[in-house]
C-alpha cells in the first residue's frame, strides 16, 4: 500500500502498524507520530494499523540549548 510519510509517498506492507513502519524506516530514538492529523500515542503505535493513503508525520525530538 502507499502512504504519505512526511510529505513523501512510500510503500509499506498491507496491515502495517506504526511500529512496523518506524522499523522499516530505521527510525530510532524518541519520536512523535501523527496519523491523518491525530497523534498516535506511543503505547498505541504497535496496534495502530495504517491504511492506504494515510498521511503520517514523524517528528524527532532534538535536545539542545
């Protein structure tokens, strides 16, 4: 299936969860994930199944000062 991730169209397996997508993209560390405008809680990322044409935004937290 095709997803829009941070503005780019990417392919993912049907039935892919948010956690599986993060693994596919080799995303590590603390991130916030939004699916179709709604925040996906970290506790729910493993059970939130993505659908075709979903829009996903992944934001990395960066420390600094």
